[in-house]
């Protein structure tokens, strides 16, 4: 009996350790980019504008700039922010899951690491969505599908120009609904 | 079975043993990180912990050497050939057949002949090897001033330091195994905590 | 996700007692130093005893640069002679160790390649007037350009095409760009004379290679008004050093040339007091044991590492970036309409130009590290090459067993440029200008190389091809705040910054193969 209980608890510990170790990598995804930081950002921005489904750019954040203003340095990191009211509206309407607004807008992070290569960091929207009921699960599933398109690059096309600032309202590229940069 | 108890390990000796054990285990953990075997605390922290531990161990050793010299306990480490063969036979064969231990510790001779040789080896070889190479490792920046720049290379100093570490680790594993070979698995360990060894 | 350390950590939790002891031994974190208060000295007050605007020699409406110089020389009788001994004038430098004669005049690089036959353009950055071809007389004193370094109005401009003369007449530049460059008010410039500011040095050194930041990577216009993050010494709100603070100058000889780098200075700080030591080296102010006693371990690194290696973790730490490669083989490719085509990269930097080829730029560049003893050997015009392999246009000297060598951060600029297939040397090409053989005007390599090689007095077989080249330069500017220096594990790591550096044992990097061969 002691052995059974002992084994049970040992199993619990093992699972705990595994979960602790891998949970982070399940929630988020990191892929290597074949391009430099600026070009990766520009191509993702272009992809977002071409994805449809109401997606529009809502910002380009550069947290490194704040560090520089404080007199420090970090390797470049830029966050491409995108938004689609088609997906945000249902979640924002539901009191039970409105807190998920902290995940908005949808972000794709582009950064350089010490190996000199550029990486793309994204949230695993599909998996995360499943934790908050069927409605969110479905919406986030669509977001995940679109997100995958954001990082599909066609290297044969020339590098587009990086779009700075908050272009969502200005360009209104993919659907006027996004104007205002949700 | 009427167990007789003798007081083998004095208070300082026990303190020395356990604090040394702790320090050495920590040094092994941090040392192998500095070596590059894994990362745990991060290189920078591993180095600074390792250095602090090293100085702590040096301090402990200074006290221990003083204690051994003033109490005459150093004689416990004089090697002897008495019963060595019987001992080796016991650990390789007899122990698995439940034969009695051929050595009976006393207050004056608390270490069996194999222990004497092993501990003396640690004290006279592994220890000094680690101290010496560790010293040069730590004071790499002063080699030029000391004039040893020409015939020392950091690579070899590090290599022998690591060799010492592996020997210490080997000793530790063997030592841990043998502590469980008393008449009960924890008998020796208890003795090292309380100082009292049960002798049957 | 680094899984292994976490597992190890979990296991280690069992030995909590041990870790607790180690944690106890943790040395106290050094107290955060109070941030230096911003000293409001953006502009340096002149403490000169002479106000040049009051000199009667300068109350003149100068028509040309040489006229101004003649006025300067009335008082500063030795100035021109001094300048004429410097690289800023000769564009030539002889290596005291190897005897090789280098300098901008003689080398071939993989940016604009070579000066010969292109003097009219290149000499916009010559401290002189009128060097338009090999007939230039280097002994004429009035042709020394005092203003380019000493004008303090910030309005003095020299443009390509004028062989070093300033802009005398308002003109459109670049041609057909709609932008105009005003004529320089030479009288005002002459009366503003002062010590060289960052603007003076930067006018050439920030824009080398034909674009902001293109060439050096550790020098670009961001150093005009740098923040602390970019350069602790030049920080406008802090020390606010001008270039001349480190590049201390004597008799117009500016110290600290890349051609003879002081790569491994030893001994304590002497702050300019030691005549034979390079004032521009970090050690001249910081000594070779610059870290406080609590960080004594760091001082042990100075026998192998240059200061720059840890303290310039990346260069081009801004949006300007620097050029990483220049592919000349793409030049003369015209747009679909048969006309010159120009394209920019995602960050708005030049990426392609039918005149010049294709470029790749990068910001926040992680340096490549090399052993370096301060002596580089350059490819000079006419040097033989082996076209079957990448041609090293500069070979940084030294190695692990040389006590004069340190591991340095470098910028490696990669390129593709033409060479003479039969004679096996890199070609000189006539690129700039409006004449019948200029590459940027006619898009004809054969004509451009023909003219270039004639100017270089070298036979040309008539056959050329493109060869890959590398130019390696040490990095020394844009020193980051100490908090941003490389941390231990960035090198003490199997895949760290120095993973390719041979001949030095590094704990944690070399652990698994501790008995492998010594370099």
C-alpha cells in the first residue's frame, strides 16, 4: 500500500516537474527568421495586411527605445501589433472572458539574440483559447490559423518598407472596421 | 545482542566532517558548472560561490590541521598493513555473504586500515592537488608577477583541477556506499552524527 | 525553452540545504551607483585667448578655400607644414613594423574600392584643395584645408566632384534630387575658427563608404548627439567628450589611427603623460587593471581581451545601422525600363543601386572576434590575389601566442568586386564623374576598369570577373555603459561569443575537451 501511495506521489512530482519545464514552451512559440529584424517586421506587417479577416496593423512597439532613453542597451526587439474586430468583438462582448482583453492586440515579437539571428516569438493562441471555453476556443483557433499566415514568408518578393507608428487608422488596409486600432 | 558503545568521534571532528562534506558537495556542484558540464546558477554565480566555498574550506582546514596536530589525532591516519588483505576480501566477497567485519574500531584506532589509506590519500593527494591547482586557477592574473607564466598553462591547471574533482567525486561516492555497510545501513552515519559507534 | 537546467534545478531543490548554504555565501549585490546628474554642457565654451572674428586678416570676402588658408598662414606659419606630414593630407601611411605602404591612396577596399581615377569625388574628404588626379602637388601650403577641421559654424560643406573645394555656389545635390546645398560663407567660417568639434570629424568619418554609418559601424551621425546608451564618454548629457578628447593631437598629428592600433597597452593609467603611448587607447586613462578590487577577476582578463571586447557588446546600436556587405557584381543591372534603378531596404537604407550594386545593412551588430596585435596588412593596388578563395583585404595580425595580441571585436565587411582574371589582382575602376568612361555614368565595366587601371599604371588583360572579399576592422567606438558590458556567460559558454577563438582556455567553454590541442 505504501508503495502504491508513494508511487502515486512520485508520479505527481514527475508530472509537476515536466509541466513546470514545458508549460512555457507550450504557451509560446519561437521560430527563427531568415531575414534581419527590420525586414522580418516589414514582411510580417505586409502579411498581416494581406491576411484579410479584418486584420489591420495597430502598432509597432520598440521596447528597446525606452531602455535606450534610460541609458541602457538591449538587443533589438520590435513588437508588431495587429487587431481584427472580427475576433476581438465576441470576446469583448462576453463579461465572463472580457479579461482576455489583456491579450489584445495580437502581438508578434521580432528580436535578435546573441547568436546574431532574428527570431519571431508568438503566443500559442490555439492552445490558450482552449482553456477559456468553447467560444473563446473557436475564436482563438481562427486567430491561430491567421497567425500562422503572418509568418509565412515569400523570399522571392522584395523587402517591403517597415511601417512605423500606428498605421491602423491611417491605411485602413484590411477592412475599415479596424480603423481606430482596436 | 548486547551492543557496546564507544565514543569515537569528538565534537569538533563531527563538526569538521559534516561542514567539510557540505562544502565539498557544494564545491562539486558549482565546480562542474564552472567546468561547463551543465548550467545551474549561471557561470558568474557559480564562479563566485565556488570561490567563497573554497575560502571557507581553506579556513576549515586550517582549524582542522591545528586540531589534529594539537590533539595527536593525526596519528589516526598513519597507514598500516595490518588486516588490509582481510579487509579487501571482506568488502569484495564477505560483505555479500553476511560475514562479520574483520576490524573492530577502538577509541585509539577508529579507522580501519582501508579507511586510513583512503583518507590519507584524500588528505595528502587529492586535497593538495585541488588546493594547488585551485590556487593557480584563482590567481591566474598574478602568474606574470610570480614568474610562472612561462611554464604554466591555464588549460593544464584546469585539467588537473578537474582530475582532482573527479577523484574527490569518486571518493565521495565510495565513501557514501561504505557508510551504509555497517551492521545496519545507517549505523555508521548515526555514529558520525552522535559520535557514538555501536560495536558488537 | 532550456529544459535541462530546470530539471536540474528541480532535483537540486531536494538538496535545499546545500543550495541554502550557497545562497548564504552569495556576495552582496553592489549598491547601485547613483546616476550621474546631467551636466548641462551641450556646447563647449571656447576658452581660447583669441577671438578670430576680431582679426583684420579675416575681415575679407574670401572667394576660395586656398585664400582662407593663406590668411591663416599669416599667423599660423607652421600649420600647413605640420598638416602636410599627416595622413589627413598624404592619405598614405607606412607601417613601422612591416614597412608596408598603405593609406587610403594605396589600398583597395570593398566599399568604393579605390581612390585612383576617382579623386574628384573622393577628395571631398581630403583635408586639402584641388587633388583631382596624380598631378596634385603635395607641397603647396595654401592647398591645405584648415576649415574642414576648424570651422565651427557647421556650415562648411565639400561635395563629391569638386576635388576637395567647398561649395562656392548654391547647387542641387544629389543631382536631380530637388535638394540644394547652399554656398559656404567663407568669411563667417574663417571667423568661427576653433577646435574640431564632432561635426568636423563626423563630416567625413561618420559618412565613409558613401552613406551614414556605412563604413565603420562604430561611427555614424548618431554620435553627433549621443545618449548614454550609445557612448558613455561622448554622452551629451554626461562627459560630452569630443573626438579630440581621446584622439589627443600634437602638431596636427591626430593620435589613434586604425593603421597602427595600440592593441595591447599595458601598465597603469597615464592620461597622456607617456610620450610613446597612444593617448587614444582606453588604457591611457583607465590603465590595464581598470576594475575595482571586488571585481578583481575581471582584471585577470586584460592579458587576453581588449577592453572593447566586453564594453562594446554590439556596434551600430541605432536605427542607422551599418553596411555588412557590398556586392559590386550587381552593379549595371538596370531597371525594367532600362534606366537606373534604386531600392531601399525595410529600414529605409540603400539596398540596391544600378550604379553601385547591392548592399546588406544591419543594426546592433554582434562583432566577430579576432586575435589582433595592432598591425594589419592591407591589400594595396597591384597586390596578387588568389581568386579561388575569399580575398582578405586586411589581415589583422597576431595570434594567441603573441603577448602583444588581444581578442578584439571587429567588423567584417564582405563584398564582391572585380579583379583582372589573367593578372590576378583586384582592379581599380573609374566610377565617379560625368565623363565617357565613368561607371556611374555609362554602366560599362570594361571602360571603367580600363580607365582605372591606366590611372594605376597597371596592365589590364581586358578580362574581369568578381571575387569575394573580406575587410576586417577593429571596433573601438560606441563604448556602452558598464552595466551593458558582456556578462561572463556570454563567452564562458559552449556557444558563446568567443566560441571560434582558438588558443585560449576558457572555463565552461572548453570543459568537455580539456585536453584538446593548444592553439
